[in-house]
C-alpha cells in the first residue's frame, strides 16, 4: 500500500525556510539535472503526465510549450499562483510555509524549460506566515550556489519576487492574477489573447499553481515513469486532498492520484463525524457538481471525477453528513460567490446576487414555489455568460443541489 504524504509533504521535505536542510534532503538535485539539458524538460513533463493542480487539470506541458515558443529576446514571466481563497482549499499554504524551497526549485526549473526570466510568487496576503516564509526562502535562494549555477547557464540571474495578491478570490483566476501583478484590481481579462502570448505588461506569461510547481523537481530528479507510478491506474503523481466538513480527521492528505473517495473519507479521514451516514461531498471546492454516496467508489483523479460529471478541482473535499441542511450550505457558498464576483460581467454580479437572495429566502422558510422555479430557470440562463469560471461554478453547485436534493428544497418552502 502506498503511504500518506509520500512526496511533497514527506516529513523530510517539510523543513521550512531552511535551504541547507532542503539541500540535505536531496533538494537541488532536480535543478542540477535540469541545468544539464533544459531543452528536454517540456518533453519530460509531458511524459510524466503532470496536470495543473490549481483546479483545471490542464496538461502542464502544453502551457510550457506555448511559452517556450515565444521569442527568446522578450521578458517572460512565471506567476506561481498561491492566491488560494476558495472555501475548503488549504494545500498551497502548507507547501509555502513548510517547504518553500521545493516550490522555488520547481519554479526555477519551469523558468529554465520555457526561457522565463522573471518569477513572481503571488501569495494571498491573509496567509501572512506564507508570505514571510517565502520572502526568507527567496532571499536564501538568491544567494545560493544553485542560483549562481543557474545564472551561469542562462548568462544572467533569474529575477525572483514575492508579491501579495489583492486577497480577492477572483484574483486567483489567471488573467486576474496578471492584472494584480501589474498593480491593478484583479478584473479577469477576456481570452484570447492567452497569457502565453500576452500576459504581465504584454509579455509571455506562464501561470502555474504552487502544488503543480512543487512536483517538478521530483519529476526531474526521479524521472517520468517514477512519477506515473505514484498514481493509481492511468493517473500520474500524487495529490494533496483538502479534507474538511463533517469528518473525524480533517486536514491535508497527500495520496496517490486516483485514490478512491471512500478511502480518503473512511480510511484516512476516520469516517463521518459521530458515525453518521454520508450525505454529500462538495468536491474540488464548492464550485462543482456535488458527489453523493453512490460516488464513493470514484477514483479521485481528473478524468474519473469528470466521468461523474463533476471535477477534481483543487482537490478540496467538503464532507456533509446526514442531518446537515443542503439548502443552507449551498446558500452560504453562493453568498461567497456573490461577494466575490468582481462586477465586470453584469450577468455574474446580478445573477449570483439574485441566486443568493432566493436561496436565503428559501433557507429561512420564506420561499415560494415561484422562487424555486426561478432558481431552476437561472441555472439554464446564466452559464457561459461571465468572462471567467466564477459564475459557472456558482450555478453548477446550485444546479447539482437541485438535482440531488430537490425534496429538501421543496420541504423548505413556505406552505
Ligand atoms: C475564480 C477563480 C479563482 C481561481 N483561484 C485560483 C487560485 O487561488 N490558485 C490557483 O492556482 N488557481 C486558481 N484558479 C485557476 C487559475 O485560473 C489557473 O487555472 C491556475 O492557476 C493554473 O495553474 P495550474 O495549471 O498549475 O493548475 C482560479 C480560477 C478561477 C476561475
């Protein structure tokens, strides 16, 4: 059986901002190997099957190749995304606080692979310890022998900056992050052009999640096949699942990608609180289709969860037990989305606000049948009318709660 916390969160790697301790645990070996042959790195990441762990599961090599293909004479940026503001997601903060050099090394290798010269660690300002730890770690790294050797291969040093995000949830969306790094309010941009062509100040920009980047050094050090073998079945690598809600042992669990949901909740998480029955799981954060007990067998990897019409997202799994009201939960999450909507797209701002009003009404026993019907209609009208995924996420969780728990909605109506 494969073990918990086997790679990224292995106790040996959790040395905080202590570069010597990181190097003593074979840190730096991935970068040293990468420096031998930077041109092979995109192909290696493709063979390894690394996918973006910030929510989309997008193949990493595709974005890397797009940035690598941009003219070498231009500045290129890497934004290491540590905005992490979605309810139920708390993995990047563990990486940033406990193993920052793992992330810095991964980001450095990503830069080497793509011709990037400016690296930005973009971190939620509410995570004060993460910011502080990362600043110390970056200062150590800049003065290190590894940084000198990298500069020698590139003919000039890489630039590393730690930039607090604005702290808005929306600021984690990739084009909003670009705006934020430029010093503006994080309004998402329309696409195309994609960040690989037109990102920070118009320069080619790669955006990867902190967990995605943390994997890179291990792939280069141990090889693509090793990484594939860390996952179960067709899935590659490990995933840090953020287990929370009505579960005995909540927390971040690093497990093989493809671990069944049942194992995460019962074997590792100790089961549902007070021995209650499982009712639902908000998966990948509260912006996806809800999983129910019949999905307990689903392997937690991007493709398998998608086959159940949901999404692995960030790997957040919020457990709901029998007896917990779904309407209230969904109402709270939609409130969050309504507050988080940046206001740039009217259907998103007014749509999430309207849904939150209707849910509030129903949850407090003031709702009528017509309100329920309005919710159903909004689920048809709204999707696809926002620039980013925020509105679609809010609608998805609502729609799936209506699908699975319509009886509960009906019971909550005013009679
Ligand atoms: C509203 C919204 C918020 C997001 N917040 C984050 C975030 O906090 N961190 C993150 O890595 N990705 C976030 N994303 C996903 C990013 O847009 C982007 O896909 C990701 O950073 C790319 O990294 P990856 O390919 O390594 O996953 C968010 C997306 C949306 C629509």
